[in-house]
């Protein structure tokens, strides 16, 4: 904003204007992305295959899955199913020089919607220093529980998928998990830079 | 404590310091049919301007207290649920710039309607939070475009606007989600006007109240023009500034103008007569 007027004037070079007023812009996640990610990975099948394995082994398998799910999500989100929210997140990051939290958050959200579209989750904090994600109903944790896999090896899935997204966005992140399902009623991830 | 702090502060000093009130999901799965834009698509919604119609003014003219009361109550109920504001100080506005992202300057719908200001000279409102990534969804509101800022740039803009005498107000968009930080004055601002002229609480008072120390006031009267709420007057016989505590919204504009430091802000909750006067 410039001085010299009672109210504000924008800096012309940085002003984003409506490109085609009234034109429909796809801000929400594309159903195609959800269908492709859901079709490619089978949570229940994986949970069954982990039956009888110890937590360490299960965790390793889930870490691999987390990486794969995020890689596919990002590839689809950036190409075939590019949406306007994602485009604007990138444009704003370019304009302000601030990547975190929303470049990472957009991939995290799309991967959640893609693999587990019926899960219940919430973004509790999204500042330039910290992103807090709460997952209160998780189909992965439920499938593992039903298959009799003990502990919470799926923590490895979430951590690995977030880290894979952070590698792409270039955010050096640290992840903490102060609350976990089922005992706390929620898995809470504190992702900070 | 204000009712919004009781409901939404979640351990923070004030409800608008709680980062959860600025956080929101970026995505939901796209519906098959094209969705209509929300209520916030109407630029006249700013400040509750669209909540009071001619019927309210007519009831006021014929002094129909009962009808006015009913319409006021209805307008407040809608406003508090969907879109209301609260006055904040510059210090609080600067703190907010660090707990949410992104932030963008945009044109003010109130000044557009009150002054007919051209868009390029009307960049005083701030849109905040993830909803701003979807600004193009509301072409009427954002017809002038937007300019995204870093938190440091936002603080600079807020400080400049404060120097020019504008009051900072936060606004909800689906309470408790806070999506706007407006920089307002009377009579341009629909929120201030609706509250001051018609007594409808679409804009809440701030958490503090300004007080003058008559010993320190030198009678320069520099503070007088800063008040947007008709709270500040000048006692010519005593040659001192006077602040009506009932009328004060606690924006702090007067205090920042006083180089004698004769005006200070005190917590509303520390004054028994004002503790419920929001």
C-alpha cells in the first residue's frame, strides 16, 4: 500500500485482479482425484496383510504407503486435477515469499480427501509457524484395529506422507503428535517450521 | 469477559487471539452442481448494512419502540451468528497479523457505497485467512482486486491506517471464524453507523476503555478529531479532554495521538459499571 492518500492504494505490480469475472472456477477438490487415489490404494487389504506382524514391521509398510499416497496425490493435484485454490496458494506464496503452512496444507488435505474421503478431520491452527491437524475419525486406524494390528503403526503413514509433501514444498518441518487415537479421541499433529 | 471470549477464547487472553478462529480447511470435495456463493458474496453485508431495512427507519420515525426492538433483536441474532465485528486496538491488530495467514488488502464496500470512492483509492479493508485463496468466488466484493501481504507488510499498513485515524475492527464470517480486519471511520463504516446511529450491536465494543488523566492533559485537543464514536469531547472551561466511558469503544486512537500520555486504556472488565457494556 502506498502513502499520499487518506485511504489505501495498492501497489499496481502486486495487485491481483479478476481475470474473467463471473467465470466458474473450481476451488474444491476434484472428485476425479479422490476416485483415482481411492482406487489405487486399498486400506482394508493392507490392514489384513499386516495381521500378525509386529508394530515395527507394520509401521515400515505404512510409511511406504504414506509416501506413495502423497506422491500420487501431489502429481494429480499439480497436473490432471489442478484446482483454483491450489493455483492461488502458489501465487500468494510467490508474492509474499511465504510457503508455510498452506502449500503443505493443500497437499495434506487433498491426500486425506483422496484416500480417506469419509474421515473426520479439522485444521485447528494454520499460522506461518505452525499447522495443527486433528483427525477424529480415521478409516486407517479403524481398519488396522479391525484387523487386530496392535499399537498405532499408522502414525508412520501420516508422518511419512506429511514429510513427503514438505520435501516438495521445501518446508523444513518438525512433527509432534501430542494426542493419539483411540485414547485421546483424536490424532493431533503439530507441524512446525 | 465478553461472551465471545467465554465461548471461543479457549484459554487465550481474548477470543481473537485464538488461532483456531482463523483456521479453516482449504478443501472439500467438489459437488456435482455449481454452488451458489455464500452470504458474504454481497458487499453490502459488510457491517450489517443489509440487516436493517427501511422498515426499521420508518419504525424509528414513528417512534414504534416495540417494532424497533424486534427488528434490532432479529438483526443482532443474524449478525452474531454470521457476521459481526468487534473493535480492537492497534496493538491487538498487530498481534493478529502473526497468528493467521494469508492477509490481503482489498477495497472497502462501505466507502464504496458511502463515498463512491474509486476502487484504486479505496484499499483499506483486510481479508484474512484461508478464505482469501478463494477471493475470486465473490467478484462483486473483490471487483477492485486484492494485494497479498506478508505479516510485516500488514503491520506496516495497519500502523499507517491507524495514524490516519481509522479504527481497527475484526469481523466474523460464520462465527467464530474471523475473516476480516476492517479499518473504519464514521460515517463511512456501515458497522459503526449501524451501532452508533441505530443502537444495533453488529459491532461490539473493545476490551478496553480510554481514560483521561486531567493532571497530564494540557488541553491541546489533538485527540478530539480521532474519536469515531462520539465519546470524546472537550471541556472548554476546564480546558481538558473528557471521555464518556459509556460511549467509548476502546479503539485507542485518542491515546496514540496524545503526546502527553494523558490518555490510557484500562480493561473494561476492571470497571464494574462497564463490565457488561459491550
